[in-house]
C-alpha cells in the first residue's frame, strides 16, 4: 500500500510544504492504519451481529433490484457472499475490505489538495476515530460502501479541479470515473445525493471553476451515475416509491426554534464528538471552523466545506423540525472533514503532534478493546431481567433453532415464523435458517413486507416469536389470523452464559388469511403482474 501511495502524482498547486512533522511519522502512521485494520478484522470475528446486520442478512436472502430501507448494494454484497460461503461472521469480510479500502481515496484526495504530510495525518485521524474503528452499528451496513465510493468520486473530481491540466481523454476518463463512483455510492445509500449537491454549490460560487457547469463532461458522468443507480429507481417505481417515501418522511416538515429542539441539537452534537472520539472530534471541528473562515471561494478548503456543510446543516436542522437524526447519519459529512483535519494537523509542531498522536492511538486502542469485549460478552454487571442496554440486539437467538422442532401432539415443524418487529425478524431468521420464511405481522415490517408473501402460506402453521415484554399485547392481535394458538413457552437468550432477555414462543395453527402490509402490493405480486403482461 505504501508503495502505491508514494506513486500518486501531485502538482505544486494548492499543496502545503511537506514539513518535518508530516514526513517523519509516515511509517508509524501506516503501521497504525494496518493495526487498526487487523483490530477491525478481530472485531468482525469476535462480535455478534448487530440488529441491523441480522435484519440485512435475512432480507438479502431474496435477490431484488432494490430494498425497502436502502438501495441494494450492501444487500447484493451479502447475497453474493451467502451464495459462496453460507451465513456466518465471514459475511463481514467484504465490508472489512471496503472499510480498509476507504483509506486510499481519503489519502489520495488529501494529498491532491494539501500534500503528502496532510494526507498521512488525515489517515491517522480517520483511523483513530472511534466510529470508523469499531463501527458500533455493525459492518454490514450501507455506510461502508457509501464512504468508499463517495470518497473515490470526490477524489476523481479533485484531480479534475485542482490537479494538473489534462487532455480531452484524461478529463473524460476522470469524469466517467467520478460518475461511476457516484452511481455506486447512490446504490449504497441515498445520502450519496448530498455530495453532488455540495459539488454543484461549489462550482456555482467558485468563479474559476464555474465553467464546468457549461461543459458536457460533468453531465456525461452524471448520466453514467444515473444508469448505475437505475435499479433502485426501477424498484421504487414498481413499489409506489415506498423507499423514497420512508426516508424522506424522517426529515420533518416544519422548522421551529424551541427549547426541545435545542436540547436534541446539543445531544446530537455531544453524540458526534463521542462517536468521532473527543481527541479527534474536537480538532476535526476546529479544522472545519478554520476552513469556514477561508475567503477564497475556489480554494480546496471551500471545496471540502461545501461537501461537508450540506449534510451537516440538514441533519443539524432536523431537531428543530421535530425529528431526531441518528448519529451515524452525520458521517457522510465528517468524511470530507478529515482532509481538513490532516491539513490542520500538518501545521502543528512536531512535539505537539507526537504527544497528540501517542495519546490518540492509546485511547483508540483502549476504546476498541472495551467496546469489543462489551459487544461480545454483554453487560456482565447486569442481572437477568435488568434494564437492557443499547447493544441488546447484538447477539444471536440460538435457542430458537431447537424450538422449531417443537410440536403439539406430534404436529410437524411450523412452516414459517411470525414476528412483530423487524429487528426480531432478523434475529429469528438468523437462528432458524434460510429454509424458514419470516413474516412480520406489524405496521412497521420494513423489508419483510417484500420478503414474505403470506398469501402463499395460508393453511400453514407458524412459529410465533415475540419478545416477552410485548407478548401480552401482540399475541391477542395476531391470534385472529390463525385457527388457534398453542400454549406458550419461553426461551432465554443472552451472551456470556447469562440471560439478557426472554423470548415468548407459541404455535399458530393454520393461517386463515394473509396479513395486509401497510406498503401495499408485494414484490411477488409485482412479479406476477409483470409476467402476466
């Protein structure tokens, strides 16, 4: 990797001098990046699947043009890996490789804009950040390919805007590369749209770059991006734009400045600093503030500020629109602040940098060790039935597999499973295996609305899986869909030999009618309609 990095050409334009502080720690920083990659691989093996990961694995068993929650790239990746190797922790390996790959465009982008010293410190800051080291929400998420292809796309654009002059063929290749990467980023997550919005704003307000708005090359790249993204558009068109509606409904519609909004904003800001890690998050925000003071509308700092600023402003406004932004949503903005951090750090003295880097590396290592142990072993200080923690979905429900064979009066094993919550569907589906369909009888079934066609299961028995605390409310609501329900029993689930929650199980005898999902027509019905036409 280091040999390839050193081979990346740069020009003298907009590049800071490679200070002693930037040159001296090159090997140490690359060693730190390698150590972080090894630690992530260990974490991928040691930690159980998070709730979103389990859900994604089960939903990805059905290959589709796109899916309810997100565009299809990470589901396609899981589906292909499942086909090759089955289900297990190794499903995270493609995402581990993509997480490692993010380092290259982050380095290349920063080197093009600010020089090799800043690029090395951008790499260090990116890997020392808690979120990008431990991936607390799991690795099988759309964010991983989003960050990889989004940073690659902006690197290609930076080569055009701030690199050496190139001929027609070179410019065409770079704009097409940017378009391809933007398209793949869009196939990963809808949040990819913020980067083109920021890029348009930069081009509009930068006098020396505005001419690209009238040039055909960017639109050639945009056409390729739309072509790559088209599976998600086709699927949404077939399903009444349900995925777009689900995501845009989170933004809210009314802006109001009030005490509750300020409280949620402060909580979100604190969560950002915590996830980025204070030793990285505070310098990162200082670097962003320093870039905001730039008066040159066409500078690299202003370029990055536009890319980071659009999503930061939108998500920061959500608390004042009555909505709560999930902390990791901000990371598509922070991704483009790391080059600014590298530039800011590269101007510091060698002594300050050495002390900061050693402390940051040690704190990151400690955070990783604590978090990975916590995820793998659970909250060992809590007794059974105590209040659960934020990682309550980060372990498998192993006891359900044995329960599938449970029968009443010699009846055959249930043909499918019914859950009342999409995260529970991920855990139940992971435990029971791909041969057991999972249906979510709830007003919020997410992808299970298209994964399960309950009309094809009428007359079949189901294993009903409900977390104990919801069973008294949910079972009476589900009962009318079956001829009768059998007796209930409970299975204890947890980590480290401890029971952290109980799951209530019962058999539903003979499904009487399909469950009507809140999203309308099912995927199978769409396929039948297309074939009939």
